[in-house]
C-alpha cells in the first residue's frame, strides 16, 4: 500500500505542499468561526443567531443549485485535459454561462420562497431574504474548481484566506445588535464575490476567451447533472438541516442546533485539504489505470480516517467546554446535540473517500447520486417524524443516522462490484485493473471526446 513517504509523492508537484496550502485555508476557516461565532452568539442571542443560521442555510442551498456539481465534474475534466488550453477556455466559458443562467432562475425563485416561508415559519424579514440572495451570489460565482483541477492550490489558498479575513473585519465592524443580522450575510457575500472576480481575471489571463456555444453549455450541464443531484441530496441532510429545524422549531432552537452544527462542520472541514488534494490526483491517475488510483485512494483513507477518529473522540469529551467557551451558558441546550454530532468527522472521512474520491473518478456518478438521493429522502422523513417531539436534538440524531446509512450503502455497492479500493490496491487484480478506465460505464467518455456535431466536422 506504500510507505508514509510515498503518500506525499506526486508526478506533477509536491502533494505535501498542496495539502499544506489547503490547511492554511482551513486554518483561517477554523479561525473565522472562533472569532465570529462567539461574537455573534453573544451579540445576536440564541434567537438572532438562529435567524442568521436559517437564512444562511437558504443562501447555501441556492449556491449549491448554482454550483450544479461543477466543483466535481468540471474539476475532473480540467484534471484530465490540463494540457489542452483551448478546451480549458471552452469549459471555463461554458461553466460561467451555465452558472449565470442558474443564478437568474434562483433569483426569480426567491419571490415565491418568501411568500411561503413568511406564512409557515417565524422568519418573515424581507431584508434577510435579499441578504441571503447576495450571499448566494458570492458563494456560487467562483472558479476555484479551475485552479483545483490544475493543482494550483496555493493561489486558491491565498484567495480564500483574503476573502475570509476581509469578511471577519466587516462583521466585527458592522454587526452590534440583533437587528443587524442581515449584515452578516452581506459581509460574506460581498467578500466572496470579490474573490470570485479575482479568480476569473487570473484564469482568463492564461486561456483564450471562447464564446460559449449552446451545445457546450448543455453538455456542461449534462456532465454535472448527476453530481448536482448529489449536491441537492446532500443539502437535505447538510446545509438544509437548519431549514428543517426552522420549519418545526423556534428561532432559539434553530440557534441551539446551528451552534452545535457549526462547530462540527468546522471540524469536518479539517478533512477538506486532504480530500481536495487527493481528488484531482486520483482522477488523473485513473487515466493510466485503476491500480495507481486505488493505491492513492487507500492512502487517503488512512489519512482521513485517522484524522476523523481524533476529531470525533475529542469532541465527545470536550463538548460542554466547547459550547461554554464559544457561546456562553445560554447555549447549554446545544451540548447534547454537539455530542451526538461528534460522530460526523469519522463517518464523513470514510464516505468522502469512498464517494467523492473513488466512485466519482470511476464515473459511478449515477450510483453515487442514487445513494445520496436516497439518504437525503431518508433524512427528511426521519426529521419530520422526530423534530416535532425531540426538536433540535432529534435533528442531530437524523444527521448521524443518514451519514452512517450512506457509508454502509457505498461499501456494499463497491464490494458487490469488486471495486473496494483497499482490496484492489492490495491484491492487484490485473484482469480488472488493466481495463480502460471509462469503458465499463456507458456514456462516461471524457467530455472532450463527445463533440457537438458542428464541432466534429470542423
């Protein structure tokens, strides 16, 4: 399976450097909640904090729709065709056009959303809905996927760190009482949009601008469709959980759940540098064959599993202290929720490796999406049955149960198809490993090989 030193070897650069670059981003991502969450928890109170969390969930949901899975599908294509400057320019323009079209549709959707939510929930402030749309624009109109596919993660790190630090300054300077909650969303949205503007300028300095064609835009949407369904499904048991709690519970109870979830999601985010570094490398290795890709995936499982175990175990025992320091005694009801959610770092580590890092590079998008969609429906159904009685604590149980169900389903599918990465890496099943990496999955040829009729005749 390889020595620890081999884990950090890379043909096109230093894997360790890329991981460290992303950990610098994660350090700031971790620092930002340490500064803003205690401040906002005390300034806004449980109800105000819950209101901000509810609308941030709306913003995140809209952003996920606009992203449409491009963060995975487009990254994969860039990693495979990194040497083709013309293709990179085509893909960049097509993704940008697709995102603008999706954002326009999402903006129109905000009107009926406001009409419905103002009737069935306690969240009726129109300025919050506008601020949520601004934040969604900033989060979704980014081109980090382009640089991630090229393994240029230091630039991504600098850009992300700058945006987060600027947002922290805005929040601390502009939010001083519960009535100023919308400024939290505006701060994150404006700073994210500035970072997105810089990324697109830098990207177009190295690729020619190619006007997008309708065929290319449709093809780009088709490539990201199943991964969009995956992202939409994860919203049902991820970013959308605060929405579910808001429908059944009070703003204060949304605040208790969101406080615990923010802490756990920050811990889960510590796994992102490894995942974001390994995913494009495993995708690239898949072009040469599955043996090398399986070896890299197995090594990633060891790294992420070890980190996840440490994070989960530490959170269970330190939960009362973490809540007291971060939010104060008024957020005491969040402690049991945090102890339940503490299982997420470990569970997420394994589902990320088997799903994002292995099934997606194998082009098992449909199977992967089916698992996540089923889990999302399971989470919504379980939440609807538990939230009326167990409130915010019931939501924590739903999230962990859903993540465990995903892990079991992925393991069973891969074992049935004899595609478990650690097994392939250990046994070296030559008959399967030497198959062309895309031949076994119908309709999964790389995007560049499926030219539009008009393009094929040129």
